[in-house]
C-alpha cells in the first residue's frame, strides 16, 4: 500500500511538472493565396508585358524608316534585302524555340503561316520598302498611319467593330498623322503609289486573319510567319531580277543588322504578342507613334527642324494612343 501510494504521488507530480512546461507551438501553415490575388498578379504581369511590347514597337519600328532608307541608299535591292532580313530573323527565332522544345508547326499551321506571312511581310512590308525607293519617309508614314483604321474596318467585317472610345482615338490619330505630313506628295509614279496604298491594307487584313487561322503556338507563330514571308519576298526579288551589284557601305550593313535583330526579331515578336492579347486597334497603335519617332530621328540625325504644326500633330497622335490603349473596366 505504501509503495503504491508513493508511486501514485510520483506520477501525479510528474504530470504536474510536465503540464507546467511550455507547450511547443504548432508551426503555422503558409497562407494560401486566394484566387483573386493570383488573378490580380497575373493580370498585372500581362499588362506589364503589353506595355513593354507597345513601347518596343513605338520606338523600334519608328526607327526602321530611317534604317530602311539607309539600306536602300547603300545599294541593297528592296525585296532581296527584306526577304533576307526576315528569313534570317525567322531562322534564329525558330532555332531558339526548337531548342527549347517548342512543338514544330504542322502542315495546316505552315499553310496558315504562309498566308499571314504573305499579307503581313510579303505585301505589307515589301510594298512599303519598294515604295520608299521614291516616296519620302514622312509621306510613307502618313499612309501607314491609316493602318489602325483598316484594322478596325476588317475587324468590323468579321464581327468586332471598335467601341466609341476607340473610334475617337482612330479619328484623332489619323488627323494628327495628316497634320504632321501636311504638304507631302506621293512620288515615284503609279507603281510606288499603288504599293504604298496596298501596304497598310494588306498588313491589317493579315493581322485580323492571324486571329482566326490555325497558327503555331507561342513564339513559333512569328518564327513561321517570318520564315514564310521572307522566303516569298526572296523568291519575288529573284523573279524581278534583283541582284547585289556592289558591296553595301558600312552604314547600310549596320542598318540591315539593326533591321534583322530589332526590327524583325524583337519588333515582330512583340507585335505577335500584342495581336494575341489585345485588340487590333491597340496592337496597331504603333502606326500613330512611328511617324513621331521618325520626325525626332530626322531632327537628331538629319538636322531637320520641328515646326509648331508638327508639335500640335504629335500631341494629337499621343492623345490618340491614350484613347486607343485605355481599357474599360
């Protein structure tokens, strides 16, 4: 009995001691992000990418007018130069995506890429480069400035008419383009004029069709389009009898390298991303800013002056971009 009582008292004492010790706290589980927070972060990331792509197109494609002029002045034929430019850029992008494991386009995707590449690059870009042999860059920018209007028209024919805010942006932006280039005249004869007028129409139609055709996934889409468009322009250049008669000068070669890397590889990839994630009016809003960039480059590199009329036109163009890129909540 004594031993049992002692044992009982020892057990009670041990239990009391144990209960007096601090109890280790249970580790807190990491907070689970709510779907709302995740969607907000994803939306913020996408908006940042869209803004980066827009700035890239505004600055890079605005400078390609001057680069194309230097390439042509250096003795490089228009379609051979443009075809080689996009063929090189497409090969580099295709190789990079293939090494990363991206799926190779199928037959239907190659066919769609050929159609879009012909409209965007073969006619859209090729006709512009052809016309720039005679037409001043400012006048070319004026005509290309009609691109968002053609995109809105073709988009409407396929059931996506622009909203009221976008219509105001289109009107203000085109008015700014006209004001910026007031007094310019188309030159170079009928073929140059026709090519320049066809360029934005073809580019707009290709941009709209690209949304409705079985294009390759991700960055394989611009790679395939550049490969197809570049090959078609190269073939057309050979059929026209174009050939390189002399070694281009250093400025022309540097401008050509800039067109391959930034004008095609970077710029066209950014344009493909915008066409997949924004409206055609937003994606083609670069056509309003590019003439502004071209004018500023002319001031810096060619000693041109900016008139008061040009500053008013630039303000109208930038205001149009704000209207076009403002998204309704």
